[in-house]
C-alpha cells in the first residue's frame, strides 16, 4: 500500500488532469479559442513600406506603425530596430 502523501498527491494529480481535459472540451465546444484570438488581436496595424535583402542572411525592412517609422534589420547574429521618425501632432491653425 502507498503512503498517504503519495496517495494524496496521485489523487490531486488525477483531479487536475481531469479538470484540464474537461476545460479544454468546454473551450472547444463553445469556440472560446476563436473568441480569445479575436480579442487578442492588435487593433493597431503595421505597414511594411520597403524591404530589401542586405546579404544572404540579413534583411532590412522599413515599418510604419501609428505614425512612427522603424528600420528593422533581421537575421545575422541579432535583430535590431531603430526609430527613424515620429510624426508630431498637427497644431490647429
């Protein structure tokens, strides 16, 4: 016979696994994954204005996001990002 602590831990583990399986079935039935995915999507949109291959491993892209422009260098040893410009709010004349 198992000691009480091992028995209690085993029962607790079975209950937790059963609860996870039950919750996943409920999520599938009601489509909660799609609802969470739609709510989690960013309302902001980024636009890639230009992109070019620097060499066989690195790529340089110019991204515009909410009035700001960024240069993004991907590939190589590390990715780098640099803010190019930020549009200032226009004053009322």
